[in-house]
């Protein structure tokens, strides 16, 4: 169970309210030095949000994302990220490796990245996933019990300074101050952002003849460069077949459809898209 994972990694937790170290209180809660207490879910995760938060990442959207990731749509990205970690990351010979996925959603990307590298790395790997969506973390803890899952805000990451070798930030908002704080001095940040052609077939359907039909990631990259020393960029571009049974899940999982009414979604389903473009930019930053 992931509550065992939380116990085994309790030394990296800090209280999101006061910043003091945490300790286990049996296997039912964790508590800080100032007695702020957080219950551990029987489903295998801990909620470290001081207050409940409304998010557009609802259960149906996250379930659809889970289906699409398991279908293999992002496997070329996973393989590239695994290769970059093995090539670029640094760790001492005796150290375990800690990987944080900040904005992990329902957890599938983190698990697949770890699976991709563990046979080559020959090290103990601790995976930690945080997301502000409780629904996402519930799916993650249900499907992947070998990871430490936390409902938490990436603007107030509840972990100690310099605790992670790698921070992943995949198609998710960022907080570079916090990323820099929790990374080791020799750690790396790997951020994945959409490219101009990402899911262009859907963008054309939902934003035809609007200013959103074209997308540029230049501002996102510039902001990254202002906050981290970019040590490399890579583009991942491919087109892949989409199973007709998964098309609705693809539409439901992407923010491109969030403002679309049901009629527009039905029209998109009726077009009969049979292939989809995945266009991603990978940014590598080193914490030095």
C-alpha cells in the first residue's frame, strides 16, 4: 500500500502550513512538530492541501487521460524521457534516486518513466507524485500502489529542500522557485510543453477560424529560460493511429475541448479522425 510508501519516505515531508518536519502517527496520519495533522487515506495517499480546491481536472477527464496513456499514445515521449534521464542525470554510486512528478495527474506518466529506466539504472528508485486534483491522486493510488502519492499544491510543495534528483513537469503548470528548492544542487528539471502541432487535428475542429487555432510555446520556453539554465531542448514529433473507441477519451482528456459544447464534441466525433499528431518540446534545466 502507498501508506507504507509514505512511511518509508516520511523524512522528505514538511508541513505545508508551517514548514516543519513530519512524522508518522501510526499508519493513519502524519503530524508535524506544531501538531498539524493530515489523515492518510485508506486508498493509499495523503491529502496535504490546507483547504479544498476546485479544479477543472475532474474525474471523467482524468479517467479518459488514464485510458489514453495506457493505450500507448505517449510511449515515444516516455522512451525519450527515460533516455534523457539515463544520459543527463547525475547521482552518487550509493544513492537511491528520487523522482518527483509535479502535476502528475492520474500518475501514468511517472510510473511509465520509472518502468522505462529501472532495468538500466540498477538503483533503488523512489517515485513521488503530487497533484492538486484529489480525483487524479485517487486514480493514481488505485492503479499504481508502489508510488508515494499526495494531493498537494506545486506552489507550496510539501517536501524538504534538495530532496530530489529529478523533477518532471509534463504538460502541467510550473512553479520554478519551488522546483529549484526541492531539487538537489546537481538535480535536473525536465519540463514537457506542447508544440505548435500538438493535437492539431482537434485544435482545428474546436478553434477553426479563431485566434486559438494556432499555438506557440515561445513564451513558455522564454519563462523557463528566465528561471532555469536550459541545458538542452528536444522536439518529439510523430503521428499515430487513434482507435475509434478511444477518440472520445482523447477529446475529453484535453483542455482543447473544455469550452466546447456537446454539439461541437459530437461533431468532432463524427468527423472520424483516425490519426493524431503529437508535437512536444522537452526542456532540460539544471539546478546549479
